C-alpha cells in the first residue's frame, strides 16, 4: 500500500453511543530523574523502514530531568513487570561522558519528548523489559558529540544498542523488540490482523503529513480526513477497542502522535478530534488506562509550547 493511499476496510462495528471524550488527552508530566545511565559506541545498522520521513520530528527535548520515578504494573491493555520501580536518568549533554562501549548492556537511546523514541520506550515497558533494556536519554538541544561518533551517525533518536550493534528507526525497533525479547506478545497471530497492521504502519506517513498540513494552515480538512481514516480503522475488528481489536504495536505506533496532535488542534484550531468519532474516543480512554504508555508522557505544556513556537505564526 502506498503511503498516499487510503486504508481499506471490510468490517465495521461502530459504537452506538458517542461518549465525547475529553477535549484533550490527559497528560501526566515526568518528574525529573536522578540516576545516571551510561551510553556507549556501537556498530551502526542502517534502517530498513521510513520511520521519520513523514513530517518534521519534534524531538527537541528539554534539558536534563531529575527524580522521575514510577511503578509499573499490569494494565487492561498491556503488561508491565509487576512492582517494577524505575528511576529515570537525566538526559546526557555535551559535557556528559560516554558510557562503556559494548559491555553487554542493552541500551535504548531516547529523548524524553520525542514521539518516535516514545514508541520504543512504550514497547520496552509493555514487555516488562525495564531491567533488560536501560534507558539512555539524550538532550538533543545540547547533545554530546560522542553520540554521533559512537552510537548513531544520523545523530537522531531512538537508537537501540543490542548484541554489539546499534539499530535505528522507531517502527523497525518496536518490531525488533517484539521479535527478539521475551514478554507479553504485542502482535496477534491472526494473519489478517498482521496484514492490516502493516497497512496501518504505512498509513502513518500520510496521517502525520496531513495533520502537520493543518498545523501549517493548509486547511482543517486535512487533519479531519486523517482522523476519519483512523476512526474507520478502529471499526475494522469488533473484538476490542484497539486498532487490531486487542492492544498491539499499532496502538504504540500511533499513541505518541495522537497524544500531541489532539491537544494542539483543540487549543489552536478549536478542533476536537473525538467529536463524531466514538471509536477514537474509546481508544483514547483505553490508552489512558495503560501505565506502560502513560508513564512515558511528557509535560503537555512543554509540548504545546514547542508546537506553538514551530507553527503558531501560520495559524
């Protein structure tokens, strides 16, 4: 399926009642971390998917955060290791020393406010891999030179250091973690659902471009059409409120972007993305119950300011 084509749907089961969901997604900001996790150099593995060509990536994290702690437990949608408590490390800057190189530790390099990195972070949490995959946050506004030299020549996040290689591209990484690490399955066995998952991954490019088009003042209809497609996609399977019925990597792929798009469209364009879209409203409500996801969210005010700074002049 080309990235510009619409999704195809063969089944539908719309909700009979439209609960109008909050005009925006509720966010809980991270508190600032205090534990330092080292980073290191690695062999770079070129990407095989087009994770970040959809639209401008707003992975411009704030400077180091301190003291962020959360308790991960099983949720309705996905499983996290029960009782896991994680102290999140501060973002590494240009003055930070690099971590040991290829010491056998698996590391996930992220920024705390990047939606692409958030996908992989959510996947790691859902599979209960907090002990197996160490977070290494990078301050992209003051990134260390060694990150480009030793970890990712593209100087972007996310990057996953595993088995003496560094792998990149968020969609590739969430699939890689699903296939190569233990934990709850995040993809169904049903081949029909797996095929639809690939269609939804491909549609991500069109979705984000359309919404960013509305951000740039190219017409509200672009974002409206994009969210209408998601509403249709959420109607394809009737065995659950998620894109494939049950929670999956597809939900993880879309969540960080819907988390950002919804509040911005509401505040700046006065567009409620859930109005007339009961399936999307239900999906957001269910995602709010998933701690693996909610514990990765950034300060909504901070995200809003970043988007306003980028797009405010054209709206």
